[in-house]
C-alpha cells in the first residue's frame, strides 16, 4: 500500500492513486500561479474554486479546498477583498514580525527593579556593530536613491505634461493663425499666378485659386481645400498628397504633429470631379480634427449640423448630410461594401447600388437622397466600437 500514498493520504486503488496524483499536479500549478500571502488572490481563487473553475477528484483536492477556504475566510474577517494586495515589503515585515517580537522581548527584558533596559549599539560585539552600521548606511543610500529617482520621474512627468500643453496650445494658435490668413490675399502682393495641372504631356489645365485661399496655398501647395461645420470645432484646411500617410502625423506647416491634418484621399480629383470626395481625419480624444465627428450618431445633433461647407481651392461648396454609419476596414478578399473604395460611379446602376448599401448602414433616415450625377462628400474617422472601426458621414452637394 506504500505506493498508494499521496500528500500524506492513503488511497485504496490504483485508479484513486492516479486521480490523487492529478489533483496534486493541479494543486502545484495553482500554488505556482497564486500568491497565497496575497488576500485578493486567495479570495479570488476560492471564488473560482466554488464556481467550478478547478475540479478535484480525491481527498487530496478536498484538503486543499479546505485550506483555501480557511485562508479566504481569515482574510475576509480581516477586512480584505478581491482587489486587496499587500506590498511585497509589507509581506516581508509580517513574516519577520514574530521573530522581531521575540528579539524585542529579549532586548527589552526587565531589570531587577522591573524597568525595561534600553539596548544601545555598544551592547553588541564589534563585529555586530560593524554589520549594524553597514546596514544603516545601506538603507540610507537606498532612501536617498529613491528620493532622487522620484524627483527625476516627477520632473519627467511635469516636462512631458508641459511639452504636451505647449504643443497643444501652439497647434491651436497655428490653426487660428491659418483661419486669419484664409480670406487674406494681401500677403501675395498681387503676384499669384494660378495653378497649372498636367494630366498628360499633351493635356494641361490652367486654374485660378480662389482669392481667399491664395495666401494659404502660397504657404503650402498641398492645400486642396477647407472644411467647416458651423457650431463645431471642425474648421480646418484639407491637404492632399500622393499618399495617404504623410498627413497622418504632420500639420499644415509640415511639422510633426500627432494630431495630423485633415486630408483628401490621394485618388480623389477635385478638378475632374470624382463622384465622391473622401476626407480623413484622426479621432482625437481632445476633440481636435474629427474628434467630435461621432456626435453625428445622434439624430438630433445631425439635424442641427446638417450643413457642411467644403471649399476646394478652386470653388466653394455646400453639402447636406445624407447618411451616417459605422463600418470598418475589411480584408482585401472580403466581398462586402467598402465605402472607402467608392470614389467614382461609372453608371446610374452602380451609383444606386452604393446608395442602397449606405442607406442600409445608416443610423437614421435624414430624408436626403441622391441620384446619379450628384456630387458627394464623405468624412471618415476611426471608431473604437470594433477593431479597425470607422465612423462615416456622407453628404450631398446642394450648392
């Protein structure tokens, strides 16, 4: 029968013995994962055991279950709960408490007259005195080092916060300055000569930039327009480059800026007008860029902010909100409507198909519809409701 003994328990059969070994292995795994000196972990473990997360087959497991129950009850009576955690240093102190108590009693034994005798450094032998002094110095060095480290961390935090605040305020001022420049053509000195677009070697188009955007265009020729929604913070220049990456983290002044800029999809054409112009912008927690675009999820908000002004640098445009929906970025091989690929409709049938897809996704009915030949504007930003989620507002040009 000696072979059928596990954790001090004797088992009657080989099957029970094997089951006990399985229980023992599970208990060892639990002990390796759970710190039984941490009240929160013990209480959570006991609740998990009660819920059936861990199942034991023999009395070996029952013994462990009883141990955890008694420990959990002890911690609960002491006022601990699932989130309770004792710092490592405090645990060590608790472990040494009894030893320290005994040592204190020995050091503080009463004299014959009944008074406690105070222990001084001189009461120890030279070797012990040296060790005590070394430990005191070591502890003092640790304390000073901790103070220095805390100071460095505090300075770094204040520095980061200060820099973040500075950049945020600078960014705000920069866009206020740009708004002031919009409509101010005086800085061009009357020397603005328009824009020439080369589609092919044989074909080129001469265009005039609207007077109010000439100064801004002179500062950055990647400017393609300006987007504004009344009574919101959305009042920004819109950029366009040969890729959709640069203005993810650069501002109008071509400086690194985590807010990025609003930018038009690289494949959209504002001259040979694409059916649908898509403008992207970050969903910033500060509310900057398209940080508040998802307010359109409220039908009431949508009705109050139904008008969107988007001017290209060549002509003005007013749009009426038509669809508001959530979508996401899909894999290339997924056969599904991908709003970000809808730039042009080759026929009325294709256009109507796109409209049906967006109407089906729309969070509410705005009463606005479009037909083949209408010009559309799509505003797109990130949405945290799902992985690679997007929040989208689609509008139809009305003037």
